[in-house]
């Protein structure tokens, strides 16, 4: 029997599936709004919990892997599409 994955703070449960779409939209809007450094993004999003910055980091990396966001050392995060 498979166990249900544990929810992480910041995840939104929707019928047993954890969705990140809301947080992803907020991240993309924040990057478009000029918050392209990690510390500015995590402060703006204010994900609750002691490890809220980890949730933001996971979502940034997932969006990067998906091709939605890209990162440059000089300019920071930017929307690729």
C-alpha cells in the first residue's frame, strides 16, 4: 500500500493532490515585476513556516527545469517565455 505524500508548508491540497500552480503564478508575476533576486522573491512571497524559503527555491528550480524561468548571474531570474 502506497502512502500519501506528506504536505509541505505552502502546498495547496486539492483532492489529495498537492498543487503549486498558485505559488508558481505568484513567482512569475514577481519576477516580471522586477523581483529577480532570490531574497527579494522569498520576502515578497512570504511563504509561512520556518522553511518557507525552501518551498520558494523548489518552485524556482521546477520552473527553471520546465523552461518557464531562466537564471543569469548578472541579471538574476527572468521569464523565458
